[in-house]
C-alpha cells in the first residue's frame, strides 16, 4: 500500500522567513504532485515532478524530487501572507492498475504579518 | 481551454436519503475522470476513477457508486446516505493519453452534509 507522509502538518511562520515542507512516500512512483488548497476551495495544481533531481520554481515556491530517497520538498522563500493555505503532496502509484493519486494529509500553513 | 463543473455546490441531506452528484468536463475529449472525498480525519481519498464510458473502478468499498453515461460526465450516487458520507467531494480529470505529467485538474467541489 502506498503511503504518503507530510511534515509538518501545521506551520505558523512570519512573513519574510524561509521554510521547507517535506513529503515522504513509501513505494516507487513515477509522478509527484504539489497542490494548494485555500479554505473552502478546491485544489490548485502547483507542480508536477517526474524524475530524480527535478526542481521546479514558481515565484516564492520551489519543489524538488529525490526518487531514491522517496522524498520531495516544497521550499518557501521570504514568505508572504498570500501563501497561507494548505499544501498537499500526492503520488501516483505506478505499480498497479489504479491511476488515482494518494495524498498526504496536508500542511496547514499560516503566514503572519 | 478545459473547464470542469460540479453541482450542486452544497447539499444537506438526511440520513437514508439518496444522493446524486454530477461532474462535467468541457474542452477535452476522452478524459480520465476521478471522484475524491475530503473528510475530516480521513484526508483526501480516491473513491472512483474512469477511463471511458461505462468503465468504473472503485478504490474503496463503500456506500457509494459511480457512473459515466457520457464521455465527459461523471456521476456519484448513493441509494441511502450514511452520516459518514459527509465531506467535500471533488471531481478531477486528466488526459487519457499523451500527457507525460498526467496532471489531474480538480473541480470546485460539492460540500455534502448528512444529518
């Protein structure tokens, strides 16, 4: 069974600081995704990472993937209040017939002015 | 461009009543379609996925069923709702083939409260 673990699950930080969210997964996968969810809203796709060593950046967010360690990170640089949201990583199981995603529990991020 | 619609946006239903949630996708053909549920304490869970009309795969045993009567329409149903069916139901789509990222795009969701 594929398991996806995120940490921390809750993070409160001040504007201007840097921080990293970690995502570990338990079995081989060929796709890793990061999504953002605002309160009461749906999921917005942030990044899709395919290969070992992949790094993608969008504004103050940067995601990376280490398939050997089965680890992805989402790094926040100089946080601003608008980045407050819940961030999910998700992994596509590549070993069986299922094509859906397995999600982590999410990291609830609050950025205070 | 592609868009995904879900309705209703919110729903309050009594225990034991039936359920029908609808999802439609515009601007693409032959998509993969998915139903997920986000419930307190249980995170985001894949319920069903479909690769074509009439083709449904269930990921977890439950009180729900899904159907795909048309290429871009996906329906989630129940004959008798349970309290544990409460949650935020999200429909998603992805390209069936030719997309190396196989990115899933989510609809706006339906918030279901069973009383």
